């Protein structure tokens, strides 16, 4: 009997470590696909930080070297259109709670300057303001998400911003907008009521902010019957579940549409590690932090379910991504970091988590759009490069507004120094044409993993399949090799009736199409 127990224990250990069990198994519950994956899960964030706006998105309308429309780079607009960017958050971030929107409208030569106290103490000339941002969003086809100033602003200031961008007819703000060159309102739907009120937005307690939020939200009236604004409360920092509890408990539901959550996959805030030449141990630690998003979303969701069982309110993860040390020789306050295959892994597993929780997560905003943190685009004068994160988000955009297919997963494990993480991440959806897409990530950088997928409701046949991979997890696109990492055709999947078998190379992202 003792010998049998030893053998059973050994089998469990080997199976858990991935040494015995060589195949992850997935079941797609296709008949249960009922919840829409909001396209806004694939949103972005652009802050007045470093070279995200200036010398990134915006080069000024006097540039004769780089093709632009009203100062915004045409090549970036084209790349963001291809990405199908659904929503962009602006102007911050911490910057939002020092930003006074009236300084950024009217003739550019007459706009006052300010000091960007949060990000390097540089002079902000306000040349990129409300009109510039909202017109850019129109060209991209993205909804704007305006982050209002609660930390140093006033209720009147935010209320007037809503009226300025949405007001019809005769009113002081809509008339001023027309004087400044825009006749029709933009009909902005999404507004953040402050940013990180627990920190750079005012170092408030949850109880104090909830009362302040109620005041601001009350005066953010709908200025047109066709507009129904979506107000997002400044939410929790990572695992501050008390903050979410207070927002849900103390704010009347008629004043609230969404609660935010901020979380960055950081190894150690005091030793974040390099963006490019990191070790296997640092990679493992980053993946551990990235996979923690599952726990955070689940626990915040449970609190929201207690007060909102019908799931009318959204969890808005409007800041997420990897955060490392800046690239050597760059301004530490500008948060410019390289984007590698590690970031592709991070993006893939995070988006899969959001897809699988789409009944509550209905917006997310990657930090940030250009040249800051986990950017999808990096610029250097006339040149731009599309990062591995860009390519993952472009591959995954097939899930936008499709029905989420619930999945059951029996996983394999990626082991480093006797510690283990789930190796395979998966989500799936069915679009309006009935086409099924499955997104898979193998975070193990040293092992090909096999995945078997059983499809309820088959049989189907394979369509066009794609993979993102590279020889090293440290690999990245550069201005010398801008296409080192690109999505390629994937031939590692076979299908027989309603069962798929996939061979996933090390550190790879795969998107399968079933028709």
C-alpha cells in the first residue's frame, strides 16, 4: 500500500511539472457562447508623457519632412487603423489631474504653457489639445475617453468640458467650440472622473473620493438627448479590494457606469529590470506578475457582483502593461522602454484573461500608445517600428465584438528554478459570420507544447492561421531591423472532425481560424 501511494504521488508530481503529461487539453463550449467581447477591451492610452504625444503622435503641422494631417503623423494613423483601435484614453494618467483643458483650445500661439510636474518637469506648450485629440480619434475611427481633472480642477471645469465637446444649440461652451473651428459636437461618450485618486490624483481615501465622485458625476449632465455619457470612477490600485468595495457600496448606481483598475506587471518597483536584455529568471518573474491579472480581475469582479449581480457596471482596466527600466541613455522620466517577445507573451495572456472575463471587463487600455512603457509603436524621427505587442493586438482583434466561447483548460506547466507557472493561455470567440477564432499563448521559452482542443458543435475546418515567434524571448524589432518579428502563417495545427491538435513552439502566440 505504501508503495502504491509513492507511485501515485510521483505520478501527480510529474504530471504537475509537465514532465509526464505532454499535452494540454482544451474544451470549447461553443453552444454556451452568449456574452460579447467588447471591442473596447482592445483600447489604448496616450498620456502627455515623454515622447508619446510630442515627437510621437504629434509632430506639429509645420513639419515638411514627415507626412502629417494637422500635425498628427499619417503613418501612425494608418498603423492604428489597421490595429482597429476602438478607444483611446487621454490626456493621462497623472498628467490629467494637473491638466486644465481650456489651456489647450483656441489659437495655438495664444495658449499658455505649463510645467509637466509628473514627467520630467518639461514645459508643456498645450499645442496638442482637445480639438487635436478628438479629431485624431475621428481619423482613426476610435472613441475618445477623456480623463477629467479632479485632483486640481473643479466641478465646473469638468462640467464645461462635457458641454464643450457634446453640447448642441446655443450655450457658452458650444458657442466657444464653434468659434474655435468645430461646428458639430464630437459626442464623446467616455469620461474618467479623475485618475488614481489614491495616489497622484490626490492621495485620497476611498471614502473621501467616493463623495467627491458623486459631486462631480452629478454635474456631468447629458447635453444632448442622443448622448449617454459613460462615467468611470477612479478605481483600485492592483489588489486594493477595499477601494472597489467602497465605490460599489457608496456611489448610487445612477451616477456610475464603470469602475477602473490599474495594474502593471512589475517584477519589483525598486528593481524593475531591463526592457531588452533580461534573464530567464526575470522573464519568469514578469510572467508570474502578468498571470496575476486573473486573480485581480476575479476578486474585483466578485465584489462588483455582490452589489451589481446583473453586471450592469463595467470593470475598466484602463492602465495595464509591462513596466521595466528605461532604455540606457534616455530620460528616466520619459519611460521609454524596448518591446520584446516577452511583451508579446504578456499582451497575449492578458488579453485572453480579459476575453474570458468579458461579462464584467468591458474596457481596457494598454499603457501606452507610442514611445512609453509597453508601446505598440516606437518612433525615431522619420522612422517608426511596430512592436511585438502591436502584432499580438492586431492578431487578436478578430475577437472584437464577437461572442466569447467559454473554455475549459487542463494545463501544462513552465518550470524555472523548481517554480512553475501555467504554460498555456487560451480564449476563443465566434463572430457574426459564425467563424471561430482561438488565441493561444505558450509562455514556455524552452519547450514546444502540444495542445488538444475539443470543439463542441463541430465538425469544422481550418482557415488561415497565424503565429508570432522568434528565436529568443529578448528579440525585438529595431530601427535597423523593423521587421525582425512579424506574424507568419502557422502550419502546426491539424483537425479531425471536432478535435484540433496544435504544436506550439516555445514562447509563441497563435491565432487559429475555424470555418
